[in-house]
C-alpha cells in the first residue's frame, strides 16, 4: 500500500494511508482513476488562493504589468497547492507527467498565455485521449510562442515546433523520422500563430504543396485548408505506434520504475 501511495501521490498523507487501508488497493486505485467523482474542497481552496492561475491571457494583461511574472508564479503556486492538498492525487500526478511531456516553460516568455496553457490544455485532457491534448497544445498561443511557431512562415520556416513535435511530443527520437521530414513537419504547421494573445490561423503565411512525414501525406493544395491539414497530421502522429510507446514508457517510468 505504501509503495502504491509513494508512486501515485505526491507523498502519503495520514488521510491517504487511512483511505487505502479502509478501501484496499484495488478500490482506492479505481476511485483515483475517476477524479471527477472525488470531491476536492482542499485542492479547490488551495487553487483559489491564486486567482491569476485561472486568468485568461486578456485578464492577465488587464490585471498585471506587461511582462510581469505574477500570473506565472501564481500558476506555479496554485499547482503546488493542488499537489499537496488535493484528494485527486493520481490525477495531479498525471497532470504533472503531461505538463512535462508537452512542456511549456513557466516562468518563461509566455507571461500572459502560459497560465491558461495548464488550465485549458493539460488539466482537461490529462485523463482523456492524448490526441485531444496534443491538438489543443499545438493550437495554444503559449506553445506556439515557446517553440517559435508564431514567427514561422512559408518564406522562413522555423523548424522548432515541427522538430519537437516529433522528437519530444509524439514518436520520439528513435521514431525513425529524417531531417527532411522535420522540415516537412515544420511546413505543415506554418500559419498557426498568435493574434492579441490568442491562437489564430493566417493562411497568408502557410506553406502550400505536397507534404509527407512518416507515412502521412497530404496534397496541402490550398492555404485556406492548411489548418485542417495540420489537424490531420497531428491526429496521425497521436495514433502512431511509436507515440504510444513514447507516452506509455513515460507513464511506466513515473508509476512503475
């Protein structure tokens, strides 16, 4: 029981020990796998102490000075508060795994956008489909800024997001992609940018023409259709066997050893 608690929580509290002794391992774990059914007054209270952690980019800009770290620090403190006090301990562990896997630095450049990244991308999809989380991440201004996609255009393709999408977020370094496919990956994502702190798609800077990466391909014939082409590419990568191995291995390392 203690071994499970050390893996599935942020440290066994007396209440966790009492709960698992009362319910047994299987019942305790089954309950933790359904966090929406667990009332979490202490976790909610800890989070509510830091209102900027729930702020939209527009609210952050309205309530703090430009480039202030206030919202990012609030997000870090609110996250730590939930990790300590939440009764949804396994959920918070999984949130932490994916916050690292689909990493956006906090604190970092996204002083106004990164708090909403945790709230809108990581937390809602942590126990759901990875495809949904990946799609949300690659449409979020914090990720686009962190990996420079906001300056990637058909005239000057920035490879950062296209490369990390393959190397870190999906198939992994041993996935078998080539340097040429990194460039293709980056071209797929051109046009995804930021306007006023929010995600936008600019067809005027999307690269058009045939694209192919690791068995996925598209005619990519029109700039207007570029966003849908990108979504198709992300869905393909999310369901790729190498992505399954990459993500499953991370979960196994975190929870098994």
